[in-house]
C-alpha cells in the first residue's frame, strides 16, 4: 500500500475544511490583533467544556498558520500548552464536581461507555481521545478521568503525549502541503472569505459567552440551597 496517495488525500480534505475558516489575505490582520494569545485561547477552549462551533478548530488553525510561513515550533508548542491548560481545567472540574459534573456535562448516551472506559483503561481513555481527531469526543473522557480519580500526573503525561503527537503531525502536514492549502483557497473560495471569517468569529464569541453564562447560572443554583439553609438556621436561633 502506498502511503503518499493516502496522506495526500487526507490533506486535501483537511485543506478544504481549513480554507473555509480563513483567507490568506485576512489571516495576517487576524493574527496581528490576536497573535499567539488568540491561538492559545482557541487551543484552551478546544480542550474545555465550552463548545467551539467547529470541532478541531485548533488543528485547522494550526495547519493554516503553519502554511502561512508561521514558526512551526512556536505554533505547535502554543497549541500543546494551550490544550494542556484547557484539558487540566476540565480534569479539575471533573475532580471537584465528581459524578454530578459527569451528569451535568456528559450526555446520557455517552455516560456509561465513557465511565466504563475510564475505569477499565484509564490511560488509553485519556490518550486516544486526545490523539484522534473529531468526531471522537474529548471533554467527556477528560471530565470522567477527573471524576473517577485518574491521578493528575498520569493524566497530564497521557494527555500531553497525545497532544504532542497530534499537533506535531498537523505541523508537519502544514509544512509539507502548505502551498496546496493556499492554492485551494485562492482558486475556489476567495469571494467567501470575509463572510466566513466574520461568521466563525461571531459564533466563537457566542459560544464562549454561553459557556460562561451556563457556569455562572450553575454556580448560582448551587449557592441557593446553602443560603436557604443558613437563613433557616438563623431564623431558628
């Protein structure tokens, strides 16, 4: 079996999706305003419980930015570190929330298979979802690893190793096939650049605001029983 045609086919499909996100004439302006910090924040959110509009946004942005002659080592390192921050935050949320966090953030359809995998294969249940691309879900496994007691050090080692492999491969694809990405966009999707970029940015902002609002609302609901109990005790006294 020839590996080159298979890799070329995968990259061609990935490039088509990446081209839908950003245009090469607009990316420099976007990067100037957000820079590595913006890319870092996308990587953090992509590994958190706050949903992004496009699964694997970090992969697509990394591929595109490397193809635009960005520093591959710096971009790959930023993606890994940002993803580790988001993953650790999600693990810590599961650790603190326990089973209640699982029922809150994981759908009933996924809850049993996810918890079963984490209980029986704790390292693989972290490594494989962090390594494999969408539609493999990530946050349910990360949450469950925290809720079910996977040690922090093991989690970070497995998660970090998987992210290094994944983003290292994406960076290599951007270096080797970057010109094909640019040609594909320039030839087919140039006229849609501005609407797609603004739509993507708007949906990302709305997703972040929705996630923050949801967490704030859940915090208020948790504090109400405590306040009610304190008021009852004070009244009794």
